[in-house]
C-alpha cells in the first residue's frame, strides 16, 4: 500500500515491477491523485487500485499489508505521528514501511518563507508547531515511537530512503 500517491512517480515505479500475484493499493486524500494509481495500473495491466481516503483513518483492517510506502509524501503531510500509527496498524507483523523523503522541510517550503524574510531556523520551528515533520531525525524518532524498528537508511544529497520493520 502506498500512502500519498500524488502525481504517481513512485506509483509508476512500484506498479510496473509487480508480478501477476502481487497487488498494489494507493491511497491519497486527493481524488485525482488517487485515481493516478488506477490509470498507471491499467497502463501496465497490473493489479492496482487507487482509493481516495484519509491517511489519518485508513479504511483497512489491521495487519493487512506486507509493505506500506511513501514516495516524497510524508514530508507533505500534517500529523505524521497519526499517519505513522495508521501505517503500523495496517502493516502485518514483520511488514516493512519504506519512505523516500527530503532531509529537511526547508527544502520543500523555503520559497514561501524567503518571500517574507523568515529565516530557516524560525521557519523550521513554525513547521514543527503545526506538526509538519520532514527531517530524518524527527521522522525516525516518530517511527520508533509508533513501534517500528529502523532496518535501513540510505542518505542522498537532498533526500533519503529509510526502511522500518514492524516487530
């Protein structure tokens, strides 16, 4: 299951690699984004479904998915602690949560703050106050708090890939 389908860049990579016995479910709060998963699935003739639903209250039973992933989505969400709890809830035991995210919220939102001459440190504090978490240290702490164990971390220049396992 992919949380935050968005434009479908990550979705495209995932869906095209599915085998016949695999299923993909993409969830996004935006209807058009969720439907991107359907279109990509049809294009590749794969088992793919997009659902428009709240990430804060996923419409799935507990312990359903082997993998939950997000491709540059968590750093665009509010209330990441709630979203992570939902991800853990729907993951099977030994399931994997995989995220690709930016190292810093500043990288995503700096233009708006620069317009109003708000320095990076102040902007990051404002984003923390409205519960927008994006840097790795914050996300990692929240993932552990949600009950996950980090099993891999690969840093790149402006982004990272992290893998967590549900015990």
